C-alpha cells in the first residue's frame, strides 16, 4: 500500500479558509468511510482532529470539517487562526486491520 | 486519563534489532475494547503505520514491514512492545505508540514519541 497523496503545503491569512486534499485509491480512501485527520505541531505527537471522514472529537473546534468524494478526502479549516499553523496528516483504513497515512501538508497562516 | 509512554534505546546499530516498549497507564491493555499499535515518523517526513496488537494477542502488520516486525504484549506489566529486525538507516524515526478503539478506525491516544537513530 502506498502513502496517500497530499499537497506539501497550503496557506491562508487569518480568518480565511484552507482546504487540504488527500488522494488514495479504491482500496483505502474510496473503499471505506474511515478517513481521519491529524494535526501535528513541531516536536509534538499527532492529535486527532477528524474521524470517519467528517466527525469531530470532543474539544475540536467546529472550524475543522472533513468530506470525501470518491478516492479523495478533504480537510477544511475555516476562520484560520495562528494556532492552526501545523502539519496535517490524513489516514485511511485499508482493510484487514491495515492503515495508510498521507505524506503530510504544512499549513502556514500568513 | 489514559497515558502512553514509549521507552527503549535511542541508538541502534545497522543490522541489529530495534526494541521499544510502550507503557500504558490509566487503562488496561487487556481490555477487549482496544487495539494497541505503533506508528513511526522519519525526521522531516510523514507518518507510517507499523502494526497493531489486539488484547487476544492477534497482530496486524504493515505489508511493507511485515517480514521484520513483531509486536507483543505483557499484560502483567500493562505494556506492549515493538521489535524491528535488520534495521538500516531508513528505520531512523520517531516511534509512537497509540491506541485504537475496537470497531473504530482512528488513533485517539498517542504517546509522546521516542527517537531511534540507526547508526554505527
């Protein structure tokens, strides 16, 4: 299984929105509604932000939203704030208790 | 509050076996409700799922690492472990342990990570 494809970088000004894509195949992203997104600040462990494509864990601001169409999932961060500057990784279930992650997207708040 | 803590040597020689342990506090690895897994991140690169173990002892490994990986659990110590054999410099990474709920397909609790460098 290959890593999911994400753009290396994305940026936006405070208050704007940024959308990150995550492209896989019919064996992972397209085959299951089990895409999750993680936020990682420098030298920190990843933090779950979205699961099951579009669900938010308790405590995650509703500025974070997720969606999926075919083999591509997306994470949108609305109303960008300085603390949203981080790396974001998507992950998908790939069947048989296997998982695959994306290569990561660095979000910069201008 | 559930906490996971990785431990093990920070330096491993090429061709040797990398061994790490994850100590779980605030929860039991014997619970049928969870999978316990390992994920790694080479410096400056993305995350890579390594594998998981279920309370029953069933293990699941990444196809790309399967021939070199062993994950085991010690319920008496509430720990689970990772062994990666025949390491090379490409195995240099921060190694995280993490929890996944049974029937769920995401990792909700993570350890802080531990850097393992493969070098002679």
